[in-house]
C-alpha cells in the first residue's frame, strides 16, 4: 500500500495527478471506497436480444449468439461496441451514469486517469511480486514461457552460448 493510499483512507483525502488534495466528506469517501470494489458484473446493464433472422456468431467459439449485455454507462456516453474506447466515470461512482460524469477515453488514457483500471501491475505467477512486463508476466517468467515456445516465435536452433558468439 502506498503512502497516498494510506493517507487517503485515514484522512478522507483525494489526490490528483499533481499531488494536490482535497478533503472528502465521510459519505463521499464511503461511496469512493465502494466504487473501487465494483466489478463489471455489478454495473447497471440490460440484455439486448437480436431478431432470429439476424445471425451473429462468436469469433472465439463459432457458436451462434442470440443477444448481448448492454452496459448503461456505455449507452449514456454514446460509446459503440468495437470503437476501442473505454467509458471513464469522473467521480469514480460506477452507478452515476449522468452524461456530465462520463468521458470516452482510450484504454491507455483510462489507466492514467484511474489507477484502479490497470488489470495487471505485477506478475500473475503466484508468489512473484515483480512488475508486469508482457502477457501478465514479469520479464523472468515471460522469458521462461517464451523459451518453451508458448508464444510461437522462438527458434531453439538459433540459441547459442556466449562462447560461440
């Protein structure tokens, strides 16, 4: 836990990118803490069913799809599926879907605005605390998987020792 997180939890402070802070009311602080615990399954959403004459198929499995979940905050912000944009809640309250509270941003910009948006900050291997490098792994574990051919582009015949260089 960082110093900023400790201070913000104990003194009801909210910090911005420049290190400036403001005091939060107790109710506002509770809403912020609850918002950090929300997963995508807790967002307000509804099921959109497609007509039977329209045939949609999953790219991964090839199975026929009959509808999809539509998230209310994406609809309120005017974000279309497949446009590569993420909807950011400015006040971090995931249930406040007013248009003034929503902003369409790229995934990289969203990670800069909201540190909780980062899916992987450290290696996914249990017990490893090294920073994330690629494919949810630190550099050490990524290279182990790479050498095993997991990512499909490693040629063992081109591997040689330092003496052979």
